[in-house]
C-alpha cells in the first residue's frame, strides 16, 4: 500500500481560496474581474479535471468550452484540428490583435492523489489499459482562459483591438498515425484570416511555488523529437539462444550505448541535450526469445545542428549494434514531426514583464533555467512574437523541488494558481492592447 499523502498537502490543494493580495500596479478592472469570476473558474477546472480526455479525443471538453463561450454571447468556431475551439472578442475601440492560447488534453496516467474530484476515467492507450488524468494542468489552462473570456466580454465596449481565444487540442501529441495540436490548427488556417500581432500562453508548473511566475526571454523550453527503433531478430526457444537471433540482448545494448551519444559525443557545455527511452516492448513468454523488440523514446535539444547530430548518431548506433549481433533494425529517428524550441520574443517579454510583476510583485517574477520539457506553443511563436510563462502551482509549505511533478499521478495543483494565472494573463492582455503602437 502506498503511504498516504500528507494532510497539509491535500488541504492546500482544495482549500477555499484566500482573498488575493491586491498590489498597487494591478489594474482595478483586473482585480474586479478576477474576484467576479474566481469561483466559476474553480468549478470549470474541477469539472474538466474529473472528466479528462486524451489528445485528439477532447469531445466533451470541446463541447463544454463552446457552450460556455456561446453563453457569453460569442460565436465560437469548432472542429478545428478535430476538437479545437476558437472565438474572437471584438473590442469597441481600434487596436491590435492578440491571441491567447490554452491547451485542453490530458494524459494516460492513473490518478493517485485522493482529490474528491479525482478522475475515474479509463481507456486503452498503445494497447494497454490506463487511467486518464489532467496530470499536466491543462484543465487549469482551459478554465483560466474561459475566465479571461468572460472578463473580456464584460469590458469589450472599452476594449481596444481584438482578442482571439484559442482552445487547442492535442498539445501532448497526437496518437500514432494522426495529426493534431498547434501545427494542425495553423495548417487549417488558424492565423489565415486573423493574424495576431502577438500570442500569449501560460502553464501551471509544479516546480514553481504558488505566488510566483517564471519567465525568460529567448529559449525557454526544448525542441522535442520522438523516435521508434524496432530490432528484428529470429525467434527461438529460450533454452537454445544459438538457434535464433536475440533482439532483447541487442535492444539492451542499444539502450546502454545510446547514452554515450549525450555523455561522450555531444558538447553539453554548449547547450543541454537529453536522450531518453520511454518503453521497451517485446516477447510474450519467459522461455521464448521473440522475433522483435520495439524501443520508443524522446530527444530534447535547443540547437538545430546538435539535434541533427544526435538523431544521426542514434540511428548509427542502432544500426551498427544490430549488425554486430546478427539482427537488423527499422530505425524511425525521428518517427514524427516534433516541436521546435519554445522561444519567447525578447522585446515582447521585456514589454510585458511589468504586467507580470504588477500581479505578483517584482521579487516573485523569476527567470527559470532552460526547461527540457517541450511545448507546441512553439509553433505559434514561430509565426508571430510569443510570450509563454509558468505560473507556480505548488502550495506554500510544500517544497517545489520535491513536490510531485507535472505528468506525475500525484500531481496536485494549488487552486490559488488559477486566480494568479487569470490575473497575470488578463493584466498582460489589457496592458498589451493599451500600449502605444508605432505610427
């Protein structure tokens, strides 16, 4: 039996939110809007959390979002990139165009945190039964953007410019053989008729304490690539390994030797690189050496030339080790288009830092190290200047360094972060729309 989570940890996550501290730089309309919508945002988040859906399967979530937007008087476009929802708020005054993005999908993770609104959803993923959980916080992102939408609609007569609300499916990656996410939304014309001057996004983050915001100019999150390597041997009895070709031993050598690509063949003093295997599948019985073993994993980089070299090295290692063992490989490296580096436009970041500092205080806006996690927000930020920031999600009294991370079955969002995320994004939105434009 797993040890119970500390009571303080549980209570911190679901306690009624305390009245937020209103700082001198916060716009009064932001404070009023946040107070008005806070309870509804919590309700939305808990509903999405209890009924999570995997990438490209966000049918209920999409429907709930579209219905909520219609209830605000908006006319959402649905079905983009399968289940994406897009709506535009027309301000009453001329001004710039801004896009705000939230992702909606969950992960194949069985929840283990004891919340009263814990997900009970189960499904089949990659041929295995699994739970489904908002283990990355996309439920919070969706609820926050709905709260911002409701707030902006109420003040749109005074709003300069137009705001596009982008509720995006499949940020975690489309299932094998499918397309999805930000790249598909752009492919289907997201920015064709409404090309924003900038795009903002946020992510709740367990490695940052609630009450803090983490942002940095330039590269923030790594490029990600998936790979799949199938080792082809020849099946034989486990008692007679010489009668076949053992793909399990070959696969084990590939996994071990591949670590030297980062440790000995890559200049990680320049920029960090990660090469990780996520699954090894092969065989069905203890005394049968199988025909095939499949390896899948991910590579994270910050530099195109380093990326290309690591991919080539992995393919080379797999091929030569297989040949040395009498096996062959089918190395799909990469096996699908990956996410580019998530890069914050330096000028835009500098312009918006005062907005973030106004909400949480200058000392609580920190610059994080480079993050090896990836984000398909990067596709939007390649089209127009982008700003992506982290909102602390670990409650006071809990060390973010040891708190369950995003993607953990025990990930626990401090719901105070919903209010902070909404205030930060709303303040940044209004400040951006009000900024003087070059003549």
